[in-house]
């Protein structure tokens, strides 16, 4: 009989998400429970969540969630952070001991504001400065990882099944207007705390079901622009691609989707509208190395919204449902029904078709 780890289950991994268009707060317990019917899509080597709107009292500060191997590393890293930021609060992230989650690192969070003097001397805007700081810590500081770095949002992840990870991090004590979740079944990369999804940078977060066969090409391109893939898994690169395309290059969400899940040339040739055709040709020509190939369904979380996207062949399942002001996304309808038994308009987006949901302006 083959042992776990020797059997390849290419359709493994589970994703789920929920957002309130009115900006209404939802407990993290709901998204934790949504992962239970998809238990068998994971193998216990990674689970995680991202919550948006969860830190209203610190909404103007970057929330750095960090893993440390030991106290000395934490002290060294904290001294480095103090050289660049004002730390308004630093504390252990609250967890509860449960038998299902073991060997946890030191899990800490800092609410920080970049020092204006440092920004001026480096001639960088805030977001670029935070990105460079995250990359520096994750590449140069052994035993320290920044795994979340946005404002008024946070990621919570571990080695374990997602429903246990939610209990471990006490997610029922957090409330957010948007949540994403992931259960991991790693096929090519190790299961470890930093390698669990979501992968984040600033307020971007990505959960992904699938496998990226273009990873090396994507990584080589994105690392030319200062990003460093350090978390030992293919999905990390999608987060950096989205940050590069939307924040740095100024593309819209729809345009970014047309890069990572670009239509086939034959599809573009068949487009009737000359303006649309010209734009699709332009995006495929300028960003060929950022086309993500292989099966994927992803949910991109960001400040004020979510975008769900399948690969252009729709090789991974993903369904969407609605009820009142809420939109639900998951690998399986069963997960949506746990969050909202009376969900309506259940449908499966087609390959390469982005589903974008934004919170009403000023709602949170």
C-alpha cells in the first residue's frame, strides 16, 4: 500500500471565501466551518485564512504577522523593524493549544507605521517601502518570516487542517467584512508553516487550488523587479504577479486577469470588437512571462473586495453563490451551503472569467 505523500492527488486543495457588499462584519467562525465538508481535499499539511476589516482600531497601520524560530531571532528582527518603523503595538498573536496543531513557531504581530525620515532618505512611497522590508526580512533574516503585511487585514496559517487552524487562532473572536480560506494538499512542495496559504503582500492575499506549471518562468520574470520567492511553494508567485500588475503597472483587476489567464491567440483573433482585441493582444505581448499555466482556481483578496478566477481551461472546480448582500465562493457548493443554507444563484464561472466583488464605497 502506498503511504501518504507517495500518492498524487492533483485535484486536492480547497478554497472558500465570503464578502459582504454592505461591509457588514462576519465572524471568522463562519469561514472556519465552511472548510469542514471539504476536509478530504486537504491532507493536514497546511490550512489558513485571511480576514479583512479585522483591525479597525489599528486600521491606519500595517499589521506585520510574523513567524520566528526563537526569541533571539525575534529580538534581532524587532530591532531591525524599529530602524524603519514606529511600532505602535507588538504582541503574541492569541492562539489556543489543541492536539491537532503542533510544533508551532513563535507567532507575533506588530502594528507599524513607516518612519517618514527613512521614507524620505530612500525616496520611496509607503507601499514600496513595506514590500522591500518584507522581502529583506524573508530573504536575509534566517528564522524570521513576515507572512502578512497589509492594513486592517491579517492572515492566519499553520500546518494542519483548516478547520483546526481556525480553532487554533481563535478566529471566532475576529470579525471582518471579507474572509478567504484554504485547505492544502501539497503535491510538489513541502508542508510547513510559511508554505500554507494564503500568501500575502500588503493587502493582497491569494488562495489557490491547483498547480502552476509555469512557475519557473513566472518566478524568473517577477524576481527581476525586486520580488523574492522564499516560501517554497508555487502559489507565492501569483501574489507578487498581482502586486506588480495592479500596484506597480497600474492595470485594472480585469486586465490583470487577462494577463494571468490570458485567452488563447485563436480566441483573441475571434474577438469582434477591435478595441478589445487590440487590448488583449497588447497584454499578451507585453506580459508573456506572467501567463500562469496549469490548472488553477484562485481567490484574490484585497482592500475592499475579492476576485475569483479559474485557469482558461477551467481545470479546477469553483462555484459562486449569493444571498442578500453577501457573495460566497468555494471549491464545492457544500461549503457555500454551510455558510448560507439558502444561497441562491449558484453558478460556476467559466475558464478565465474573473468574478469581481467590491464592498460599497464607504461601507467599512
